[in-house]
């Protein structure tokens, strides 16, 4: 399960609908990201979600390439302290 970092206010802006500037109010960092990352963050803003639920919500093909891309994106977002994984119950 993944969720936004508690207290994170998603503040972002785009000028070309492809590249986004995202501000992390918790760290003060600003990140350049893409529409896919914003879509994941918006889904997690609504509620925590398992990786498979994100696959369905994002309408991704359940192929190794799609799953690897999502895993890479989640790892990147975690490294930027925007999301965190919840312990398995």
C-alpha cells in the first residue's frame, strides 16, 4: 500500500501539459515531474492504494514493462519524500 506523506499539500503547475513543477511543502524542495507522476499523486491524495489498484486506476496494461514503469515511478516518488509505503497487515 502506498500513500502521500502525511501533511503533503500537492501544489504543482504545468505550462505545457507534459512537464510539471511540483512543490513539496514538507521539505521545501521543488521537483520537475511528468503527468504520470501527477496522476499517481492525485490518486493517492484520494486514498492509499496498493500497486495493483494503481494499475487498474491508471488503466495500465498488466505487462512486465508497465509494471516496471509503475514500480520505478513509485520508487522515484518515495525517494523525493512525496509518498511512503504502508506496512502490510
